[in-house]
C-alpha cells in the first residue's frame, strides 16, 4: 500500500490496494472426475493392504455410490468402517474418506453432464440452421443405395435379361408382364412365380386366386 505525503491537501492518507495475483484456472470437470476415481481405487488398495483383506472389493450403486464390499467371513471389521450393512455373503461399508471421494466424484460427474448439455445444445443450434442440407444429403445417399441395390440385383441374377426399366406414360393402360417383387423374391425359399397385370378402360378388374402372398404382390404391382 502507498501513503500520500504529509503535506497532502486532504490530510487523509490514501490507500491503494495492490491487485491480487491471478489464480490458476480450475481443472476441467473430466480431469477432476478422473482424478477422483483414481484416488478411490488407490484408497481401496491401501485398505486392502493395511487391513490384510485380499478379498476386499470396490462396489458401486446409485443409492450408496462407491463403497467397500467385504467378505462376510471376516471375523472383525476395522474400526474406521461406517454404514456397514450385512448382505447374504458380503458386508457393504465405507469410510469417511471414501464417502468424501465418492461425493466429489458424484459432483464432478454432475458438472460433466451440465457441460455436455450446454455443448450439445449449442451444437444442435448450429446444426438446426443447416438441417435442410442434411435432409438433402440423406435423400441423395438413399437414392445411391437404391440404385446400387438394383445394379447388384441385376448383376447377380441368374437371368439378367429378366429385369428391365419400366416405362411410364400418362395415358394408356397399365401393363406389367412377368412382374416381380424384389424383396419377396429374395426372401422366398421356393421358386418365385411372376405376375401379369393388365388394367385399362376395358379391363378394370382382375380376379386373383391362389396363395395369399401372390394376391398381395399382384395388387402391389397394380397400385404402383
């Protein structure tokens, strides 16, 4: 601190606090959580050696958090244990230090969730402005996948000439000769029977008989 000289008009010494040195930034939440988990495992290893309990294990559940799992055959429990609960063949307990570390890990994990929520929210806001591009890209990929599937079907077919590109017109009847169903034909274990369809002004009805699947395929061809 600095003082004014004795002849200063105000006669009151002025005090200028010195600026504090900047504190180092806190470690990121994932690092804090990782350090807590490492300390918990090291602490359990220490207990295992000090208490001479090779069967001592580290447990975790949503209600208790991290805790110690001790074999039920242990003759006496260490005095440092708290919240001991007897189960069928084990004893669940903890120590004050383990409870503190477990609470720190829980808080760090909660902070990680909050941080991820903010990051994902910001990312969603950026993506939302370009979602139309993603839809167009998805449609393009789907179209390429459809064309590649058609090519693979024709190339691997026993008779590639059985497949052709349909011709569409606004006027005239609907004529399908030896129509096939791509997916059903692949799933069948028996020979596929093609279907013929003719629909026009003079033939606007067809009678389908036989297996139920055949009727459905014929109506599907006519509807498409």
